[in-house]
């Protein structure tokens, strides 16, 4: 699937699905802050904030158990 897929797979293998998704949410939130502060594009920043919220919600909905860490 390509290099990006391999990188994501490595992250999931190393940190688990939950922590990888939480890190992604943090990156998305940082992008939202950067856009709001540097581009002054509040509409685009809100879209990034919403994307981060969606990822965090997905993390809360992950099944609990030893198979998904």
C-alpha cells in the first residue's frame, strides 16, 4: 500500500490503536491551533478542531480488551 501505510502500521504495532489515534488527534488539534494563529482562517481551523473531536470520539468507541491496546 505504500510508505505511508507502512509508517502507520509501525505506529500501531509500537503504540497500539488507541494511543496512535490519540496522537493523531493531538496532531490535528495542533494543526487547528496553527491555522487559527498563523493563517487567521477560523473556518478552516474549526474544521480541523471538528476532525480532532471525531478522532477522539472514535477512540472512546474502540472495543476494550487485550486485543486492542
